């Protein structure tokens, strides 16, 4: 984050990780989860801790490109490459949310920029 932005603490909870991991997998490789049954989805979900670590590292490594005020707090938009277990590093946009009167950011969403 730039000098004009104070770096917030971040937290990526399990529920958000599952949702974001499935969204990233499907949008990066359309059809990945279709017709493969639940076992493929469960294998992806098993890596949620690895994704959480990668997303937190992403937040530390890249600058905030935009801060969007909302009635409930602020969204911090961070863009950059996110290392994946398969060796790829897709460019992603990760949005962290800090509620009013809170100090810790929570993961709002993450999605690839180059499809």
C-alpha cells in the first residue's frame, strides 16, 4: 500500500476462502467444476488455508489501487499476481473490507483480471 494509505490488518475467513477459491478456479478455467461432481470441488476446498496465505501475502506485497467508501465502511482494492499451487500466477483483484469502527480488514471477494 502506498504512503498515503495505512496498511490495515487483514483476515481471510474459511467461508470466504471457499467461495473465492471456487470462483477463481471456475473463472480461470471455465468448465472446471461443471460435470466433475463434488469430489473436484472438495479437492479445491481443501486448499483454503493455502489460498488464505496467498491472499494475505498478496495484500502485503501490492499497493492499494483504490479505496471505495461505502455506508458500512471502506473497500480496499488490491491488484497483482497471485501464486497458485499449480505454478501459475494469475493477475487478480482482491477486495478487502474494513467496517466502520473496525481495524481489521476482511476478505470481500477475489477474482482474476485476465481471463
